[in-house]
C-alpha cells in the first residue's frame, strides 16, 4: 500500500512538472498542435492520477474533498507526512 501511495504521488509530480514545462513552451509556440496534444495528454493523466489518489488515500488539497457527509481534509496523516514506518 505504501508503494502504491508513493507511486501515485510520484506520478503526480511528474505530470505537474511536465505540465509546467509544456505550458512554458506553449507560451512561445501557441500554434504547436503536437505540444498542445502533449499538454492535454499529461493533464488527463494528472487528473486521473489525482482522482485515484484521492479515492484511495484522501484529499491532496482542500478542494479535493469528495465526501458529502464529513470534512476529510482534516484527517491525518497529511499527504506529505507519510513515512516509511507509516
């Protein structure tokens, strides 16, 4: 379970980094259709990964709370507090 959590967080980091870099490129090459498709591919991957992480381990950000009955944002541990021992 710990490896799955780490893998999902790592995948989110990769997607977020890729999206920022692609965003910078698209700022100077707005008509590059390949770059736009690449950006959309990683945005979809990030959204799917974030949804999976949230479903399995809880919200990463306050707006990720998916429960209608309780405010799960305050549940511990926070995503960045997981350790090898947890």
